[in-house]
């Protein structure tokens, strides 16, 4: 059994370095970190690429994802129920609003990463955390500024098409949905909508914003451990 960690858009596996989840495997999604980019038709293709890149000895997966990683976790549950034992979906909705995501894609292509990173930090972190500019914020800024804007824009377009509402009733594995109390990108109401669509899903709300694993790493890790203890 493997606890698999999936990161948000524009970041990579190193975003999990400060989150105390023992024995977990953090991977780069296609086009992020060291993973090459490929033409992707949707987030389902991202999920397939994740599975294809895992070593056989991983065994059953307990998948933990934040934001884009959470959406990918949902796709893994739907497409690979034979490989996935349970999922923790943090700061991710059942469906996105298409127009804002397409606007972010266009802005990223037009302005480059330097032109959009400020808005991303503002959306992703609580105001006081963003203003303090601690290492968790600086690390995100460095990673985003190093990204290829065409890859990030492509992912915004994939996220724009994210809608798994029709498939939620078919998810039979254990699910914990995690919301950030101050998340403006995916407010707690959207997390509840996701949890309500999956039979038996548990909803946990933690204090923090969209980058919940960075703002509250200890509480986030404790939630994952509780999930694994309850459903493992």
C-alpha cells in the first residue's frame, strides 16, 4: 500500500516536503517538476499518466491531492478503482466554473508567470500569511516563476473542463474531503457539495486558505493520518 501525494497546479512534488506524512510518495504531474509534458485531453489523461508512471510495487493507493491534485484524485477514483483504495480530496470542487479558468489561461499566456504570480499568491494564501511572506510563500513564488506559462495555461484549460458530478455516486471507496475555512478559490460550501455527492464521504474543515497543506501542515497531516486509520 502506498500513500500517493498529488500537488496543485504550477507546483511539484517538493511542495510536500514540510508536510509530515510518513512513508508517502509524492510525484510530479505531467509538465511539472521533472515530469515531461504531453498532450492531454483532460484531467482523466493526467490520472492515467500518474498510474502509468508508478512502479508496480506501489500496490493499492491511498491518494491525497490538493487543488489540481484533488481533482486528479477524483479522476483516479473514477478511472482506476482497482488501484485506488481511498482518496483525500483537499481544496477541490466536483466541478469548476469554466469562464474564470479560461481567463486565467489567457492571462498566463499574455502576461507570463511574472504577470500572474501575484494574483495566484493572493488567491492561494490567507491575507496575513501572504503579507508575512514566509518561506512557504517564497517557495511557491519561486516554483511558479520557474514554470513554463504555456504548460500552466494548458492546465487551466483542463481545469476549466473539470466536472465529475455525474460520477460521484459511483465512487464506492472511502473518501475524506478537506476544506479550508478561508479558501476563496474553493469555499467550504463547494467542498460540502462534493462530500454530499459521495456516499459515506467525510468532510473536514481546517483553518486556512487554498494552500491548506502549506498553511496548516500539521493539521493537514493529522487529517490524513485519521483518514488512513479509519479506512486503512
